[in-house]
C-alpha cells in the first residue's frame, strides 16, 4: 500500500470470493508460513508503533450467522514429539508509572444458557 507524508496511508484488503449459490461455501483465505527442515517460517500479524496516538488495533473475529452457528476462533499450538510444545501467552501491555496497566478480559457468550469459561491444566 502507498505511504503518505501528510495524510492517511494506503490500506490493503484481502477478500475471498463470495457465493450466492445455495448450500455452497464462500472461498477461504489462508496465511501460512513455509515449511523447513530446521524450522518453519513465522506468521506475524501486528500493528505498528505510534508516537502521538494509540497504535492500531489487531482484531480477530468471525462473522455473524442467521440460521446456523457462527464460526469459531481456534488459538492452538502444534504438538511436539521430542520437546515441549509451544506456549500460548495472553498478556496485556504495561503502562507508565502514572497510568493504569491494561486489562485482560475473558467473557463467555450470553444465550438461553450462558456459555462457560473453562480453564484447564494438563
């Protein structure tokens, strides 16, 4: 995308194909690193730093559904046969001494029966 010196920088939108056909799924978007003998490549999704205002948000969400369940979000690490499997670290940022630290909030969905928040150990 284009850079700007006095305005808003260009955006990049990646969109898969839609379908109007009954009982057909729209196209997928797959971001995947390359495989390697020593190590596979990383997939990094992040916003950049900002000097004068808030940095950009990173949002991961699924779409709503009218007549079926909405999509799930799976955050998992791969298994390991000979070493420790990868960790999942959920952490909020630190603030200066004069500001409050950021919160971490986990909320289950509302419904006829509310959803559960389950934290399990191995």
